[in-house]
C-alpha cells in the first residue's frame, strides 16, 4: 500500500504549513519541500517508493511542472493549473495584481506577505525573514506558468479539494478531474487538517 507523500506548500508559506495535516497521518512517510521564501529552502529527493504528491495553492502549479517518477497520483488543496486570467481562463487573477505585488515586494516584502496571508485567512506571524528574490521568483512563476495540459495528462489520478469561500478564482475553478468543494477558504490544510487528512487517506487507500 502506498504510504509515502511528497508535499509542496504555496507562495508566502514554509514547510511548517503541513504540520497540522501530517499530525493526522502519523503512519505515513512524508518528504516536505520548503521553497525558501524565508531563507530555509529544502528540496528533498522524491520518495524511492510509490508515493502521492500533494500541493497547496502555488505548490500545485509547481508540481504540475515537475517530473515526478514513481508518483501514483496528485492531490491538490486550493490548487490551480494556471493563476493569471486569460481569455480562455476568466476565473484567474488579473495580471496587474501580480505586477503590483512584485513592484511593492522590492520595497516592503513583509508588508506584501502580511497582506497576502491576511487575504488567505491567517494573521499568524511570519515564520522568518522574507527572502525578496525567492518570493519574486515565486510570483513570476504564478504570472507566467500555465500547466493545464499537464493537469489533463494526469486524468483521474489528479484529485483536488477547494474551499467554497476561497478568494482566488483560479482555485475556485477546480480541475476537470474528480474533486470536492468544502466549506472553507484558501488554507484548508491549516483550517481543516482533519478533513484534509481524511481526503489524503482515501487517496492512499485507493492507490494501495
């Protein structure tokens, strides 16, 4: 039975984002990526046994663009295959929002992060000193990447859960593959860790 996970958090957070969820999955081996937004970048090797890859928000976009040998399925919380709006993706965020964020980030990254995290639904202190260059790289990825074709390639091996009160239209749009809409916002693994853990465990059992 698949009992390994590879997890990637979203923009403006760090690896500790997953701790509430993983507390509910004590029997599961987990490799947790830290994208380095606060100077603590850590990218462990992919599990050497069959695994599920789990992404939150921008972490979902990153996983879709990554080669994942041995991965038996993708699980996304508040995820999306594209973030920026386009004529064929009207639910996305207007590009000007990202342009403004990137400009302001150079002047006051902490303020940008506080505002963004408040929009997401948390007033928790920042976990460390913001790394402006890494944060800007993450915003650039959100601005440029479109992995809808890759998402389609995963077909029914991609499962998603999103909140009905998520402020980001891209996350509200969901995917063509099976998913669930639940009461909540953009930070389901933090606000509903037990519910998210049940979702993960069901997918682990299916993969097994």
